[in-house]
């Protein structure tokens, strides 16, 4: 380090939120303000990859090295983008404040994300930017979205328990899935796009307040 500085380790999931888990919304920006006012220069994070209940929701055990955790998407941010209404965000959820109930959070946020996706899918203004994102990230995004769809189709079973043609990545079998579940694949691509937009905005704000984001490796 060329310049000495101090900071705080706090994973995004530990921030306060009315949706049961910390996210990239108002609390994240407030935390950056606190760091800046306290003269702190670094915000250290844990991995942002998707988590799985099979591995205790550990951010160090993820089904993807490239994808980010949709649970960290801010519903308020989706509202700012025009994909949720005030009514969509007005529901009150009695979540615990001392720990994350991942199973319940998934149910609530899934309902919110589905509403946002329906409006996004009819948002012609966002289509071009979304398509650009998908093209730039196609080296991992398409397979990841397909994997998540297959995981839902086969009720969360491990990939080695899927039908043989799917398991060995047979092109004709996958082509049928891609055609039948085209909208569902787009949904999982949308979640990554939404995360990317909110993450880029938060990074820009951190830069504005001279706070650097670092991982823990």
C-alpha cells in the first residue's frame, strides 16, 4: 500500500433492510457516508457470489464463480429504475434483525423480483442496455441462467442426478429447454443485470466519497 489507511469489514448481507437481508440499497449508501465521516478509506466485503442452503449460505461455496447474489439486489433500486411501484414496496415483513432467514427472504424477494421482471420485460428503453450486458457477459451468463432454470425444473437436485442427455450437455436436449423456457432464462439474466446496475452505482458513490471496496483475499 502506498498510502496508509484503515477500514471496516462488513458484508452487504449484514446491513439493515426491511427485506430481511442487507442489500445494495439505502443502507449501503448510508454505510459509505459513515465510513467517510469517520475517516475510513476501505470497505472490505466477503464474496458476492450466489449462496446455497446446502452449504449453509456461505459466500465461499457458490454455484457460480461469476454470478452475483440476487438476494443482495435492492427492491428500492428496482423501484428507482421504474420496475416496481410504491404499492409493490409498501408491504411490511416482520423479519428478525439479528440474523437472516434465507428461506423466507428467498420467498419474499422472489415475489418482488418477478413483479420487477414483468415490468422490465416491457421496458423498451432498457432493452438495448440489457442486450449489451448479455453480449459482454455471454461467456458465463447464458450457461448460468440455463443452469438455474434446470435446477428449478429438477427441484434442486444435484446436476449429476439430472436426466442423462441434460447431464452430459447434449445440444439437442438443451435446445428444447432453451426454447421452452426462454422467458425463464431471461429472468435469471435480468437478475444479474439488475445486480450489475446497482453494484456499479454503489461503486461510483464509494469512489465519490473516497472509499475503496476490497475483497478478503
